[in-house]
């Protein structure tokens, strides 16, 4: 297997696991949102397992994104660095509930997560894609689910961009 594809999958798995860890921290800190954060955390861990399954059992270069994969690896690596930094900051002094939702929203709209979402919601063009989409089931649309949860629970965030 091409080394860059291996690195792409490794970074993708790390991203899903890191996001899952962050959401798990949120589930502990924000008790009123425990079920929401815990479910997202588990789903992120499942995403990592699905990617690992692709890596272990099904990988062929023909099902991987072919355009500018090196750039995607760099983007995933940077996103992993940012999330790990946020986890470290959170452990040393938790952020406000609204800031946690803002961060999660930014993460769910990031490059790595949007690639996973696109893969899981696109028309399957291979048996592998069909299997992965069935296994993933409803574990998609985290960005939309975050927005709905925030609206339903009167969580207002002000973007700092």
C-alpha cells in the first residue's frame, strides 16, 4: 500500500479518536449534556473503527481519494494537533459550555470531519463503500445535530472569528 495512503488513514483514525476523547471530556464536565456528548463520543470512536476496518480489510488505492492526498494528510495532522492542544487546555481549565459547543461545531465543519461525512453520505460506488455506510448507519450529520441540540437547549454561541 502506498505510504501516503497509510499516513492518510492513520491521521484519519487519530482525528476520530481525538474528537471522541474531547467529547468524552465534555460529557463528564457538562452533566446537563452528558447523553448528547457521550453519544457523539461513541460515534467518533465507531468512525475510527470503521476507518481501521478499511485499512485492515478492504483497502485498495482505487477507493481512496486520489486528488491531493498529501495536502489532506497535512490538514488532518494540523487538525489533530489543534484538538490535542484543546484537550490539554480543557484539562488544565475547562471552557464554558457555550465555548465547548462552539469548538465542537468548528471541529464538525473541519476538513477531516467533512471528508468523512462526504464519504458516508455520497452515492456508494463500491461494495466497500456500501458496507461502510451500512455499518455507520445514522452516525452522521454531527454538525446538524449539534446545531439542533443547541437550538433546542437555548445554547447561544458567539463566534470569535
